[in-house]
């Protein structure tokens, strides 16, 4: 659980989700085993099973949070742009603004020819 909480805070994921899934499967088998092997002791096993199910539910919620944090971190990493890409984006933005002004002459551009050259 501590590993999953750390992932929720940092977004760095390694094997925590796999461990959580394995833990979930193991405890599901334990619950099934208790129900099958001790059907006559339902008054004793039921509170224990309910407690286990609640822990499993909370752990699943934390694992979901960890997965979301990891996905958000991955998205942030993908969205980082290099300075060259940023320069290209700025140039395209400036060209689009100039296209909006075309064919009008502004104080920045004294002729339509200069404006057209600047756009290209």
C-alpha cells in the first residue's frame, strides 16, 4: 500500500500495479477458500471476509489513483516540447497572425510585398 501511495504522489510506476493485482487475486482465493472450507462457520468467517473485502476495495482505489498519476506523468512527459519545436510553433503563430492582416498594410509592414515575404 505504501508503494502505491508513493506512486500517487510521484507518478513513477514500476511493478506496483502488478503486485497489487497479484495481491488481489491471492486474497480472492483466500476468501473463496474460507467460504468453501468453512460453510458451517459463517458467523465467524463473514466478519473476516467483509474486512478483507473492504481492504481489497481500498487497495483497488489507491491502485486506481496510482495508475491515474502514472498516466498523468506520462502525458506530461509526452507534452514537453523542445526549444526548436517551440520556435517553430511561435513562427507558425506569428505567420497566422500576419495572414489575418493580409492584404492590409500595417505600421509593422509598409507594403503588401513585405507582408507576404514575412508570412512565407
